[in-house]
């Protein structure tokens, strides 16, 4: 009997269905389902899914007390592997005992190789005879053709690839645990409020902090813009003075004064510009596109992983932006027929020469993300559909042709000052007709010829200011992380999530809290290694070296321990300064704004010993003003007063809910509407309750 182990149950079911080609039985052990079928040669097969990692690397339990163990003792502490999903472990062992051959069919990447090797070791514990017959199935999608092919040409597990995954796991644990405990203890932030430091997390935070410093250092410069509303018999348009930004107010006023009509067209220019079709989707490209549709990076990956499991798209963790030769574009396109995007697909089938665009990165493990199955809108959730459609449309776009956009410019002379109006429109849609997401709206300009005149209808002089560089959105940050080699396609979105969870950043685009800024500053000052991307990208290179047997896992982990000892030493020497700095940030974050009662002091968030929180005045005991706070969610000061009650307004952030902006005074009229709704809900609930009785 052959045992097949996949990464998750849903993949096990899918693979069993494909390989069985019909008759399939299901059984379970300790509530873990597995699937049984007879293969071509009448051999019995069993397929079972893991729950991702079923083992976790950790320190022995005598290291678990934060107060008793010195954080630095963790650097050289032994590492053990513990079962995290005991019933899965039992099931794998039971099935392995009955099997005479084993196929590892986990995801095809470092992580999957490691998960596969862990599963193999569990199986061998139960049945050492399996050693001679362990095989590896590698596939990038759960499409039937690919699964069948993978099982027809089974390979071997790659020990070095798994070791690279294991080295990362160990290093992340050692760094993360040691430094997290150090800063949490140094600042006495224990329990639920602990502060974390991480090998990838901290340099990522440093990137966000750096941008914030740039914004704060930015000096806005004033400039002026002069515009003229002009018109012909049929059309009205707005022209801008050719200097666009006029830096001297005097000069701007002079132009404005001189602005008396009419205007004469003194130049008409048309220029065609090629708009290149996009490259195939790597994880980074995909996440970036999905975030501009309103998904968070983590949500986009979650949805994509679900679609992969259901066989609708290929494996979503990939750096590759070049479709492999083995991918048969035409049949891949035809596979998509019969869904809700048929009109576009049929049109493309007639137009395309099946020569797709290519991106800059080419790798051999996985293809770029492309659709592998067909589904109709409404047959999957709305969010799933939007991501699926994005992947399909991107695939279509990469097979279409470049678009052409025409930019037009008309120059007008108005009393010896030059004004212009610009427009642009797509003259050949090409790929834009399949991928409307990045298509800008056409801006038409009037059909004027040289020498034509236009009346001056109105004129404006506007004062403006230059703007600081914008904060990063999640998509942009993921692109930057890739550029600096921070994290992997599999981890980047989770790293960003943990920055939110630990209270270092909030909002989208990402804004650091004062605590986040101070944390980054403290690390930069006292252990600059930890906050810099170089160390992390070096480790990425070491991982690659392990996977091609240039270095061993132990060598890489040992080097990393040495670096950590240095960084730790420096932090420990400056423990007080580190703690003070972080506390400065925490204190700053707790200040909400001036107290309207005494008008002299600030209001701030106070936590009682029991962990309850409320708002109190810094002037206590002279001013006894307090306000209640919602029990859950992060509180962010908006540094603005409520126009009705004059108390500071705050934003309450609860995971997976829309941020909620409120002022502090419970009796403020702005809360009337909310109270009325709540009362109605209460009433509704009560009547319902009565009916039940
Ligand atoms: Zn007060
Ligand atoms: Zn109010």
C-alpha cells in the first residue's frame, strides 16, 4: 500500500480525487480525514493531509520562564522539536505502519520540503522499512494534468533544500526569542503587551520609520498656480500657466493680472506612447496589484492560497516572472473557457500569437502565478472572485499586445503669457482591454487648431504647498522588502501583520506609532545590525548556499549566533537607555490631547494594575477628570478635538474591523445616533427573546 502525504487536508482530497479518477473512500483517525482509492495497477493508495508544520522548533521547557532565564542564555540553548498537531502525527504514524511505500506531496518550496521531511521522519519512526521507498511529487498547481504528471515522474526529497528551511526556522527562533525577551523585560512589558524584535521584522520597521523621518524633516515650500477657464463655441476647458509651479508670489500675481482674454492657439502637439504589457505575476507583483484593489497583503495571500488549493490558480508563492517553456499557453487559455470571462478569452484566442511577456526574474521552481482552472462568478465568494479575476486578467494581459496612448498638448498665448492644456487617450487598447485595473481615464481636450481663439471665461490664482513623500502602502512595502531581501515570498505579509499586532504601526498607508519609531531608533543606535537590511539579505544568500550544498545548516546557524551575541552585548550594556527610549515612545502614544476641564494639562491613557484602561488628566489630583475607554482595540490619538464636546478624538483599531473614530465624552451629541441604534438593537433582541419563550 502506498501512503501519500500532502501539506493540508484540502490538497489531500483534491489529489486523491484526481489520482483516483472516480471511486474514492474516506476514513478518519483521531478526526483526521484520509482518502483511500485503488490506483491503475490496483495498488491501494491512502492520502492524508498535514496541517502545515506539524512540528515546531522550540527551547526545552526549563527555558520558558521569562523572568528566571536570562535572555542571553537562549542564544546557545538547545533546540527541540515538538509536535504541534498531535492527532495528525498519530495518524501519519498509524498509516505509515500499514504502508510499504511513501510519497511526499507537500508544496514545492523550501518550507514545503522541510514540512515533507518532517513528515517523512515521523513515518520512518513508525515504519523504518519505508526508508528505501520514499519519493517526492513536485507540482506547482493542483490542476489534474500537473498532478498526474508529477505522480508519473516522482523524484527524491531534497535534504539541502529542507535544511535551508530549517536553518531559517532556527535562526528566526533564536533571534526573535532572545531579543523579544530582552526588550520586553527591559521595558517591563510582559504578558499580552510584550514587545517583539525580529530578524526580518525589525529592519522592516526601520524602513517605515525612515520614511516617517523623511516626512518630518520635509520642509513644505509654497508655490502658486495660475489657471484660466477658457471656452470656444462648443467647449469649455481649463488651461494652466506653462510654469505650472510659480515659486514667487509676485510673479504669480503679475501673471494673474496680465490674464485678459482671449487666447490664441500657438501650438498643437500629438505624441504616441507605447504602454508595455505587464510581466507575469510573481508573488510581489500579485500582492502589489491586489493591495490596490483594497486587499491587505495578508488577506490577498490567504485568498490566493485558497484558490490554489481549489485548483483555480497555480502556486501563489513564486519569484518567477517568466512562464516556463513547458507551459502550453494555448491549452491553458482554453482551460479557462466556460466561466464568466468567456468573451474576453475568446477574443484573445483570436488575437494572440501565444508569445507572452517576460519579466526580469526567471527561476525554475514555480511558474509565475496563472489561472489553472475555470469557475463562474457567484460560485465562489466575492473576495475569491475578485482575486481569481485579477489573476485571469493578468494572464490575458501578458498574452495580449502593447497598448498605445496618445498625449495631446495645446499651447495658448494669452496676453503674452503661455498657457497649456494636456490630454491623453488610449488609441490602441491592446492589453488594457483585458486588464482594466491600471487603465487611466481618458482626458479629452478640445479639437483646436493653430490660430484658433478661445474666450477667457474665468481665472484663478491658487496658493499651494509641496508635499512630503507619501507613506508606504502595504503593496509598496512588500516590493521594498523584496528589493532589500527582507523575508521571503512566504513570510512578508505575515511580518507586516505582526508589526500591526505589536502596535508598531497603524493605518493604511502605514504610519508608525511613537513606540514604533523609538523602537527602531533604539535598535539603530545600540544594535544597528538588527535594524539593517544587510544582515538579513546575507542570511538569504546563506540559505541559497545551503540549498546548493555550499554551506551546511550548522555553519550558518553558528555564524548567526555569533552575530547575535555581539548585538545582544551592545544592547545589554545600554539596557537603561534602550528602555528609556522605548518608554518615551509609549508615553507619547498615550497622550491624547488637552484636557477640556482644566484646560492646562494633557489627557492620557492610563492602565490600572488589573489591566483595565481609562483616560485621566495629567493634572491629577488637582484635576480629577476621567473618561472610559472601549475594552478592546488599539487606541490611536488623532490630535484633534471634537467640535461638539471639545474632548480629543481617538481612533479605535480592532483586528478585522473598520477603524472607529470617537471622542471621549460619553454624553457628547455626536454619540446620539449610535446610542439610538444600540437601543433599537437591544429592543430587537429582547422581543426576539420573548418570542422564543
Ligand atoms: Zn484636566
Ligand atoms: Zn464629542
